[in-house]
C-alpha cells in the first residue's frame, strides 16, 4: 500500500478529487487498461441542458416494466454519492463501491482521474459485472468533450433540451451549445431529440446527424391536460410537475426507437408511477412544500409553469451558484411568488446574498429562510441549485 493509500478510500475521498479538465484521453486509457467494459454494454447516451435526469428515469422505468435490468449513471447526486450509480433504481452498495475504488486505485492514480471520471469508471465496471441489459448514461456537461463521450457505439442517443447553461464552457449562443450537445451523435446511429428544442438548435443537430449519417427523430406530443398527453395514438398520465410531459414523451419515443411497443398498459403504468426526486417534488401537504432543482433559466421557467398548476399564492426560497444566470432566475421566480427569500448554503461557487438586488428579502442561513417561509401559511417553493435541493431535502425530511 502506498503512502497515498493510507487515507481511507471512500466516497468522500472521491468527492475531494476535483475535475482535472485534461480531456478524454485519461479516462479512455484507464478503460483500455481494464479491457473496455463499456464495449460489452448496450448504452443509451443522454445529453441536454434540462430534463436529462427525468428522461433517464422515465426510460429506466419503461425498460424495467418491459422486463429488463437497467443501469443508470446520473449526476450530481441527490442524497449520497452512491446514488449516481444504480441498477433498476437501487444505488450501488457502499462496500461494493469501496471495493471497486480500492481495486481501481492504481489506475486512478496512474491517469490522475478526477471525481466524475472515477464515478464513471466504477459505474461501467459495475454494470458490466452485473451484466445489465441496458445502461442509461447521462452526460455531465455538454457532450462532445464530456468524459462519457468515450462511448463509441451507443445503441441510441437522446438530446433532451438546448438552453443557456455552463456558458463559460459551452459558449453563450444556442448554435454553440447545440453543437456541443450534438457531439454525442455517432456514425450511423439513431438520435432522438425533444421536439421542444428551438429551430436554431434543431438545425445544428440535424446538420451534425446528417454529417454522421445518423437517423434523427424529433419527439412530439399532444397535450390533453396539465398531466396527460398523447403520443402514438395513446394517452399517458404523469405525476410531478406538468413540464414532465415533454420528458416522458421523449422517453417513449426513445424506447419506441429501440423497437419496443410502448402503447401497452404496463408501459402506461410505468410512466405514471415514474418519479424523479428533486424535480417539483412535493415534500408535504400541510403546509404545501415543493422542492425543484431549477438550476438555470429554462429550468426556472418550467418550475413556474408547474407552480401555476398548483396554487396562486407562493412564497419562494432561492439559492444558486454564481456561474448561473442567477439574477434572471430570481426575477422569473419573483414574478410567480408573493415573496422570495434569498439565502446561502455551503458551496465555494455560491452567489452570496449581498450580490443580489438591494430590495430583495435575504436570510443568509438556508434553514432559517425555510423556517421563515413555512410559517407564512402559503405554498412554499424551495429552488435554485441542485446541490441546494439535495441539502434542503435532507433538512426537511429530518
């Protein structure tokens, strides 16, 4: 055991490994050293600005309802680091994760892998060892240069949405962001894209698909009510935020593109029962409290759309990271609420409360802000960063 390995290897050790920003070659070489487990897997690769986690979850639940064993890799984690890596919705066990971490330690050190790369490496080995039928692999950031893009032969690609987020990395125009997301499209593959992407993004995705000789399918649904919609001449019902209709419809198109019948009652029930925690998730009825990881402008607009279906009297609690469009997000939320309290949580990227508009209501400690909001006898929405929502859920459930 090396001196470096004297420290305990666990999820905390992994989370303290910052992203290395050293390109795809290190993770590619690491996978090669362990005989490329990803090449044995049927992988569905999922990119997009918003809706990735929800779409992955709908796809997983539909495939499980059809009798398959399904691995999912998502980020960031919502409850524990292990929840990034799941089979049929169940997290990888802590001792199993730590065993893989110890087994792969020399390779991790050899290629100086960061947190996301380590989680990806463990996920692919685990899914291969468990011989899952399908893997739903969610992109971290972008697509073209994301570590998950070491996958060479996915059975399908999905693009959920194109919005302005991670602009320092991906660019600040829809064309640039669409090009980065479309970077997951492989030669002669099939990509299923949300029909809600704007025309500018659509043209870029179609161009890349054409260059790669890939089949490009756009999803489409007919709204029937706030929580029902129709695709393939079949009506489906969802729970959660009304905006989930677009993610559910996209998932149905994706599984249909794999060649499966998605119009039967088993699939309809799977769509109805599917819930992705942290996305317009109801925490309590009295008082009515929701949390939503609306971590960018498009996400906040979707959150507000869902809020309007539920209540006319909202009080908001908001905290976000400074590399997001925080002012725009705050304004969108403020217009939908009678009052919004801005707060902070412990994160080196946090936007501090004094950086917001002087007129805004501010309570620095997020727990105090939530307690204040709940006493107001109105519907409460707690939103902003996904990291914030993770902390809030823990606090409220405790």
